[in-house]
């Protein structure tokens, strides 16, 4: 599975790095404190673009709560 396309988005105040993979699935990384030492990342994977983003944001929320 190789990335075919990459996009950077901003959603709900978070940076989203979205990859479309060679098998037409999506992998999303939701990032808080982008490009700092305090960076926190949530990951989501799905067959649908919006679902991958939603899962990444949910994972980021959990990761943020766990680090506080």
C-alpha cells in the first residue's frame, strides 16, 4: 500500500494530513501543535475520506486526554 495522493487540510482548528492509498483507501493524521515538540497525532483509516478524517479527530481527542 503506497500513498498516491497527499493533502493538507485544516478542520476544526486542527491540521489534517490526508493520504489516498494505492488501494483507494484513506489514511488521515489529525495533528495538534503542528511542528512543535508538543505535537500530538491521531490516526484514522477508512474506505471513505470523511470517515478517515473523523476517526483521526476522534483518536486525537483520546490522545490529547491521555497526555494531560
